[in-house]
C-alpha cells in the first residue's frame, strides 16, 4: 500500500496553478465583466468541494502568478502545471488523482456554464484541460 506523503510548498503551488489556471483559461475564452463575477463564484463552489491533500493545496499558501497577456501564454503555463500536478499526486497521494481531476473539470465546467451557457471557445478550453489531466503516467 502506498502511503500519502505531504506535499512541499512548491508542489502545492503547482496544484493550485493548474486548478486556478484552468478556471482562468476557461473564463478568458469568453471574457466579460458581468460574467467574471458569476464565473468566480461558480469556480469557488467547485474548489470548496475538494478534500484531503487537494483541498489543502487549493486553500493554503499564496495565489499562483498567471500570465495575462494572451490565451497562448496562459495555456503555456496552465496545461503543463495540470500535467505536473497529476504526476505529483500519482507519486505522493495516488488516491487524490481522481479527486483533483474532478475538482478541476467541475470548476472549469461551472465557469463555462455560469454566464449564457457554454460557448465553443469555452468547450475547446475544457477539452485542452481534460487532455492535460489525462496524460498517461
């Protein structure tokens, strides 16, 4: 049996960068001022549903620094962070891998549906997020 290991501050930040970045990536796919409030509220609900190591990583420590200049730049940080987060969890807390994927995808889907339904750009962003989370070991 594999024992859960404590995550370092850097590893927690990687999980947080992936999760918060995924939300930002979807929100940025179809930006709007009114939508921003609804989307933030929707994402926070999904994050609150997390537990264990994932909840600790998402609710403690500093906020991640995410690029804001372009969608491509955001993706270049967020998608690798999601893949790395899954690797970290596989190594240190395998029982939390599915929970992390579920929380990230739930938050992304809630953000996409929070304002006027899911747009094609948001759906495409969610598929890229899903792909990053499903990278083989």
